C-alpha cells in the first residue's frame, strides 16, 4: 500500500482528497512542515483558492523549498497543478518553478469560472471530470498529457514530466473517472 502525503499550507481540499485516496487503498498523512515533505513517499499539492496567498503560505512554512528538493512523485491538483509552474498571472506571483510555463487568465471564455463537468482527452483515453477554475496553464506541448475544450480552445488539464504530474480538475469530485486517475497515479 502506498502512503500519500497531502501538503497542508492552510488552504486546500484536504478532507475530500484524503477520503478519495483512502477509497483507493492508500494510507494518507498530512504534512504541515518541511520535515514531513522531506520524508514523503508520494506527495500531493492540493489547491483551492488563489496563487499569491497559496505561495505566501508555502513560503512562510518552508514548504516551497521542501517541495523543490523532494524527489518523491508529486501530484498537483487544481491550483496545486498551477503552482508547479514558473509564474501565475493570478496575483502576478512567482510559483514553484518545477515546470516551465505560466498560468494565465481564462479571459477568452464566455463564462468564468470554468465550473462543472467537462471532457478530458489525453494519452490514457477520455474522461469526464469536475472543474472549478478561472486560470489555466500555458506550457510547452511536451508536458501536456490531457486537454479540455473551453470555448473553442484546447486547454492543458493534465501535465506530466518525470516524477511531476498535475491535473486541473478535481479527481476527488470526478466520480469513477477521478478514481481511475488516482489509481493510475498510485500505480505509476
């Protein structure tokens, strides 16, 4: 059984992610300090909220440096995925810089936030997942493992490089497709 460490920076969907990982058989720990991140077998950076306060909280707790030095597989969820990149237009903030690219406003869409169920098409087939976001990743195509249509644009919603993965949607709220995604991440 894998042990998943959820990074607690004071804002995130910890309870629902914990329950989702426990349902797929993972042991779950919560890390509020850098020592817990350093010792983690697998890391999850959850996300609810805005980039600037999230990064400030990560920095204040020393979690940003711990995340950067970790060699554990890391999954960013929603805002957590966005924080893996270099910079976010949401608060014009420097993020973790683990992946090249930036986070931009979904200013082309007729309706923002992009909220509700939508398709994700990618390397592992297609799925229907639950989204709640107003910003999206702009990155090199080589990082993109899945895309979602938002008003005639294909937006990266699954990214992957080495030990790093990210999903823009909430797998913990995405029923059977979300469960399969968490199982696949744990098995990788």
